[in-house]
């Protein structure tokens, strides 16, 4: 193939950007395939300091590979970074059912699937438009690359102190993805914006998970605790989770940049018929495995797995503290998963009252799991104090 002229590169870059927008990506930027050396340093430091604990799949080898695009795709020259908004209106919840909050990113369909499919169409179509076969690797939170670092270097947005990438037009309510490719394209420049003196996200995070500007302690973040954490939620953090049952948006809800965020154009991210802006809690406690799989089939919520979601539901009910939850929570005290039984016990301890005490004593008489027995004992002490 003949070497490309500057004009060819500019034309190809224009084609890439126009086509990405045609396919519904709200933002598109280009960066080189050079290594992300500073990012690698930062991420390895986070791992060594224990700030990424709890995510066994997030290890040093993964970070190193993800920060070296030419190891991912030999011959890589450019990375096409894309962002899609998931900002939708809060739908009004009628009635007085007990509800738990869901992170906005999970209100609609699973973005991994939606964006990955769209990027496959993009790469295919691009090859046709440019008249050449393109080597490409696609990622949407689906591989070792650090999606935020790519987006920042490609000028899509800047790092907020809550570590999210903030964009001018859509705030931080954007999903990020990228295509590593052998195409030669004109790189964009990173933006020069910063958070300035603002510290709202740090001040408002209920668990103190933003331990310094741009640094999250994963083990304290409600998003980790309600989505990725597979075991018990540390007891001292449970009261701070409030009514979040999947993810957390507090550090984004308070962000002034997000006040002007434009809504998404993407129908798949609308809560619609199959989406969830909030979950009605009590029916979830009765849900079978098959019902769980069916209800959350196309939703990111399935990642928590049924036991994890029910654990979260128990924590939220304990924090809401409404005694009308007691009859449903009794069934959770006898759930087949010890994880759920233990957190149901904790919820009873928080709600307190004679009915809760009775339920706890009856469960203690038959419970054989040591961890759950400990939870039951602590819950009895707590409800006795109330
Ligand atoms: C692990 C992970 C998590 C973990 C850890 C979060 C974290 N902050 O690291 C948990 C489970 C807690 C999590 C939560 C959420 N996540 Co998440 N997560 C990831 C994942 C898989 C890797 C992130 C990572 O590498 N973290 C390690 C640290 C080192 O990287 P970092 O936070 O990006 O840090 C950068 C900056 O802090 C910056 N930096 C560091 N020091 C300094 C210093 C200065 C001065 C500056 C300017 C910058 C700077 O450089 C770092 C490296 O790029 C990515 C997908 C991917 N493959 O990249 C999604 C991803 C980051 N998550 C995403 C989302 C949507 C969320 C949630 C909003 C979901 C929710 N509602 O609950 C929350 C937000 C919580 C928060 N405040 O970060 C989006 C973020 C989109 C965006 N606009 O930024 C991503 C990119 C997925 C995607 N493809 O869209 N997530
Ligand atoms: S997602 Fe919630 S818990 Fe995590 S850093 Fe933001 S405000 Fe804190
Ligand atoms: S709340 Fe303030 S400090 Fe935090 S990300 Fe937004 S602008 Fe930056």
C-alpha cells in the first residue's frame, strides 16, 4: 500500500467522525496508539495501595496490557474513542411501595451489548467507506483498557475529582468505548478543563470513598458494594448505603457540570417498559432464580446475581426502617443463601420491635451457619437496644 498523504489522513479522520455520529455516538475523538504510561503508573499504584481490592480480575498484568495498545493489536496506529449519553428523565414513582434506588447507568438496556454491537457495525461500515480492510479491537468496559484514560487523551472529556470523565455537552452521564485500529488518523488534543476549586463530590460521598481528588477506594464505594462485591457487605458500611440497591450516583448527581447535561438520543437507554429507575423491594424477596433471570435479562442489574441483589434489598430495607417490611423479610431469614439470611437478620436489627425480635429468635433456634448465627446474635442485641 502507498504511504498515506496528510490529506488522506485528514479525509479518513473526517469519515470516521461523521460515520460514528451517524451511528448515534454522541462524541468521538482520536488518540494515538502510544502507551498510556502515566495511567499505568497510577493504576498500578492504586492496586499496590489496596484501593482496587475486592476486584480479583483487576490485576497488574491486566493493567499493563490495557495501557499498551500495541500489545493488544500489533500494528495499531490509532484509537477511536466514543461516548454515548445515558441521561434520561427521572420517571415519577407513584404509590407508597418501598423502593430502592438504581444507578442511572442501569435504567435501560445493558450498554456493553448496545455499544459493542454498534461498534461492530461501525468497523464493518468503515472498512466499506474507506475501501480497505481495517484491523480493529473493540472495547466497551469489556477488556483491559482503561476507558477513561483513552477518552481523556482523545479529548472527549476531562477527569473529574470523582474520577469520572466529564464532557462539556453530556456531563459525566456517558458510557465510554473505543476501537484500537491500524488506521492512521489525526489525533485530537486533550481538553484543558479541570474541576477548579469544587469539591462537592468528595464532600457528599456518604462512605468517604473519594479518599483524595481523583482517587477512589473501591472497597468503600457503594457501586462496588452493591454490584461487584460477592460476599457480605462490611457492617460499618451498611448504614451508609441508604436505599441504593444497585450502583450509586451521588457523586454525579451533585456535580455542577451535570446540571447542563443534554439528554440521550438512544432509545435503548430509556427506562421504558423493561427498564428500572427504582426497584420495588418486597416482591424481590419472593423472586425465584428463573424469575430473576427473566426480569433482568437485558439489564446490567443481572451482574449482581440474585443473592447479591437480595442482600442489597435487605440492607436498603434495614436503612428505610419501615416495619411493614417485616413479613416479607421473614422469608429472607429462611432463604437458601446464607448471604441473604445474614443481611435479613441485620435488617431486622435495624427495624427493631417485638415482631422483629420474635423472627430473629425463631431463626436462631434452627440456623446452623456460623456466619448467619453471628448476624442473628448481633441483630438481637441491636433490636433490644432500640
Ligand atoms: C473498576 C471500575 C469501577 C470500580 C472502581 C471505580 C474507579 N473509580 O476506579 C467501581 C465498581 C467502584 C466502579 C464504579 C462506577 N463505575 Co466503573 N468502571 C471500572 C472500570 C472497569 C475500570 C476503572 C479503573 O481502571 N479504575 C482504576 C483507576 C486507576 O482508574 P480511574 O478511576 O479511571 O483513574 C483515572 C483518573 O483518576 C486519573 N487520575 C489519577 N490521578 C490523577 C491526578 C490528576 C491530577 C488527574 C487530572 C487525573 C488523575 O487517571 C486515572 C487513570 O485513567 C471501568 C471500565 C474500563 N475498562 O475502564 C468502568 C468505568 C470507569 N465505570 C463507569 C461507570 C459509569 C461507573 C459508575 C458511575 C456506575 C454507578 N452508577 O454505580 C460508578 C462511578 C463510581 C466512581 N465515582 O468512579 C464508566 C465511567 C464513565 C465516565 N464518564 O467516566 C466506565 C468507564 C465504564 C464505561 N466504559 O463506560 N467502576
Ligand atoms: S459512587 Fe457513591 S459511594 Fe462511590 S464514590 Fe460516588 S458517591 Fe461515593
Ligand atoms: S462535583 Fe465538582 S469536584 Fe466533583 S467532579 Fe463535579 S466539578 Fe469536579
